[in-house]
C-alpha cells in the first residue's frame, strides 16, 4: 500500500548492567532519557563479527534440477492467507504452489543464513489502525526439501508498521524498520536476538528517529523504510523516508561502543522531499544505489569506510511524465551488470539500468510495464534468467524472461494470480 505518512535520533537500549548509561541522541548530542518508560528490557550479547556481503541473500547451492523454493510475502486483507511457498523452475519459469502459512500481513521476508528459518514482518496497524497497536515479527522453521513452514514464535516489532527485515552479518541479530504511519511513536528500527532454535527474542534495542520533510501527508514525521548493513559489516544504514536522511550507525557486537551507535557524521542528507526508501550495495562493495520514493529517482553513491558520497541521480520516468509516481524496490542482477527498480503510481513499471564497471554509474536503458497495478517488490532468480514481480493492487505475480546480455525483459511474460503479493525470496532445497 502507498502509506500516508521529529531529524535527530532518539535511541533506547538497555542491559541489566547498563541501564543507567542509556542515552538519547538528539541532533547528534547525547542527552539523558526523558522517562523510565523509554528504557527497554534487554541485554547486549557478546559476539564476534564475521564479514559478509550485505547486498544479496545467499540462495544456497544450485539444485541439480534448477528448481528453487520461492517464498512470497503478501498483505492479507483481501484474497491472501499469508506466507506462500512455491516451487520455481528456473529452466521454464513455471511456479507450482506447495504450501501456505497463515500469518497477518507478512509483507517483507528474510531467510536465515543457514536457510533453516524464515522471518516475516506482520505489518500492523496500517493506515486506519489504532496508533497504540504495535506490529509483529513472526519466525518459522523452514524445511526447504518439502517446502513446509512451521510457526515458531512471534514478538512485538516495538514499533508501528514494520516493513523491512535484515540479518546482521554474524547472523546473531534480526533488525526491522518500523515505518510508522502514526507520528507517535514515529519511525524507528529495532534489534532482536536470534536464538539457536530459530525463535526471535524480544528486542534489545530500539532507535527512534525524529523530524520530517516538506511533503504533507507523507513526511509529517519520521518513516524508517529499510535497514541495510555495509558490505564490510561494520555499519548500518537506516533509510528515513520522512526525514530525507540516510542515518549511519556503527555495529560493534562486542559491546565496546554499544551494540549500535551513531557515527560522527550521523547521516547522509538527501534532497528535501525526495523520500529515501531502499538501499542496495554493488558487488564490489564500493558503490551503493538508492530509490527515493517520492521523487521517483535512483541515486548512485561511492562508498568507503561507512561514508556515502552521492555522485549521480537519475529519474525513473521519461521526460514529460505527468502521473503519480512511487519508487519502491531496487535490486542488481546476479552478475552486477544491471540494476532494476520498480515505479508505482501511474507508471507501474520496472526501470532497467546498466552499471558501468569502471565507476558504478548507471545508464537508463529500458522501461518494462509490470502488467499490473503497484509493482512493489521483485526478485531476480539465482540463475539470472527470470525477474519475478508482484503487482500488489491487481493480485498478480508476473514472471519476466530476462536477457542476460542486454538486461532487458521480454514483453510476453508468464503470470499467475495471488492476493496482494509483495516480497519474494528464493531458496535452494538442496
């Protein structure tokens, strides 16, 4: 759904030994917490970090028959029951439904690094729900061989409208971005320990952002839309659509500087009213790409040691386009040669860019209608042969054949019906 929507940072963390040292970041200056109710029960785990790429999820070893499990997250207010599993044949592009796990609004998914567990947001309360209601995070055991999901547990997301999930590079923590339609509690991200049995523990840290932007109804308060780790695993970037900022935090799992702490530079400022949404890193770890929802643009950044330097911004629409827009998902092809982004509103298309291997810059090379309404998330299968997109507002999933040499998508795809499809993750059953 296109959701209607304070820029200092307000962070709350707590362990039994450090409650008195909890601080609130505002405008880059530490200040005491205003009340005891701001303190969240939790603890800081001592873990060692294992460097890993943050730009893509490992689908696992290539199955001999080319058939992967495809997990599909949805909104459940209409025709959908929850979280679906399909078999996806990468040789033919044909999906076959296997199972469904009933859960409310699993609009974004992430799979554990060992592919044994699946985590889904429960995106609540939404545009019309009570602001006092918190969203949720649900954990499932996943048997990839059979394609079956088993519910494990559910915890509060410690915020409203959770819309994104990521796993820390060491696999110890799950993070969610709480978009929060309501100004109170406002946008935040929360950190949850992952247990050995796959269950999610209660949050050990919640970071609230404050501030807003000039677009009335969409930037009246903070809206954290994604949480992305840097390729070196030392930094976290939280994209705030409401505040027009990419907040940056150091990740120090040994607890020497707190689990997550703001960097000295705090954030990368985006142009007012653009609404940064999703960030993805290039395969070389030296470049990053950002969709800005309200402006319908893709920006290129040079990346080094936790800092992003913007070098390019390209519109998703052709010159003269007058309709509504809404940039959403962004992903690179498996070989890193092409980048794709979805644009909703009246555009309803997938925009295709080539990536210059010398400097990471983008060149727009094509537009492909999504053949439905509101293409939100999408996935490119591990072979690179197919691009799968969910048209949220027309209840269809469209499977485009992808030309790996040109990066373009064939105009006559396969498609099937599914209620309010949003997110896709592919996992090897091997």
